[in-house]
């Protein structure tokens, strides 16, 4: 998808990468109104994101997360400081702080671009997928990855719930729909509904087989989780987390 897309409504689109957590950040903008949204921004890449928004003459309306990430700190709080008109967005189910807390069926609008919110829990309870029907694209967060999916062994993870979410809310989209994940670890950028229905080694299995696979992955504990999760619960404002930690430490010594 690009600004020269053949879909009924062209959009400004950029896919950007952060190499430590292998996170993709997505920028969508309306070329007419110049309103825009960032999906899954990363704290360490806020300078980059602000620069591209400025270079393209965009008005960043929203900085949205697909869920409370465990592998990186969100950039939403810093983006709000740098671009005061920007509002943070996250699922209400996540119980994280944000200016806009969305629920299943909500629609975010940036100019003429409409983004449907679909609840896709399983990796976490608060996971959502953002769907742009006119552009035939969806941003799946960690629920569905390219030939994979998000882990389900922490943060309210539930393999059965994830299987149902992906099949009912993502793979039910038209087969040509392009799917953009929050992460990729093999250098891939995009997939489609048709590809994942045919080639995803986990989600082409039965539900029970999927549950067994997910329950036996034996994955390492995320390196940044102890900082990322508390930070992301407060919009990525790390200074708030540090204040909480100092208060706790002082309480322990008194």
C-alpha cells in the first residue's frame, strides 16, 4: 500500500522498523487533509517519527498501540510532548492510560481514512487489530505475525482465545487483504489473509493442535518486560515509572 495505491482512497503510508525489538511502526495519512496516525511507535524512535511527520507536512492526530507491549516502551507519551495535538490510543480492555480508549467496533478517523477497531485478544486481553477496509489492509499487532503469532504464556495469554480471535476477526477478512504485523524476525514486511490461511504453520492446525503448540514453545522471558509493561501502562512515560519505583524503594527502607 502506498500513496499511489489503486484503492478507492489513496493514503500516505510508511512502514518503519526498530531493530532491537524488531518492531514495525506504521504511519498512515490523508494526503488531502494531512491528518495522520502512527501505529505502535517505539520510544527510541520518536525523533525519527517526528521527523517524517514534519517532512511530510502531516498533522499527527493519533499515536495508537495495538496492545500493551512487553518487548519495548511505547513512544506515545513522548510523541504527545513533541506534538501536543496528538492523542494516545489503546484498548479500554488493556486498562492502560490513554487519551482515547477504544473498544471493538470503534472507528478512528484521520481525514477521510477510516480505521476500524477489532478486538483480537489472546496474546494479551487488550490486543486489537486496526482495519482499513477501503485500502484492504489490517494492522494485526502481535495477534498474527507473518507465518506465526504472538506468544500466549504471559500477560493474560490464552491460546484458545487467540486462535478464535485470529480466525474470526483477521482471517475472515477478504483473502487479498494485506496484513501488517507489529514484529518480524526474518526480514519479511507484509503478508495476506490468503497466505496465512494457507501457510501459517500454527494457525492452519486444528484449535487443539494450536493450543498444544503454544503451550510447548518454551520461550525465553522478554528482556525488556520489567520496564516495558509498567511504562506502557502509563503511555510510555518512563519518568512516572521511575517515580513509582523510587516510592516503593523508599517504603521498603523505612
